[in-house]
C-alpha cells in the first residue's frame, strides 16, 4: 500500500473530515501540521501548487483536498490508488 500524507492545520474542518474518512477506511497516514511551521507550508505549496489545506498525497500522487478524496472514495477509486 502506498504511503498517505496529509497536510493540515489544527482548526480546519475539512482536515478533520479528511482524517475521519481515512480512519473509517482504516488507512494509515502521516499528518503534517503546517499552521505553525512555515517550512512545511512551503513544502506543501511546492508539492501541490495550492495554499489551502488539507492537501492529500498517496505516494507521489497529489489527490487534492477533502472533496477530491471523498469523490475518489465514493467512486471506488480510492482503493485502486492505495493499491488495495
């Protein structure tokens, strides 16, 4: 299974939704909190070309934000990306 990385902030409701979706699907993930870490924020922006959170990656594949993740899950494509 590919490594999942999610860039978040502490007060973002969409970040909470993304974490909860991944937990419900029993997907382990690395969470990187960027609101107090400008260096990690810069890495997130460089990787995603976006300034909003969450930004979700499966391996090197940029999924996008929560809505993108939820759509992949609803369409049954999340498992394929995870190599399940």
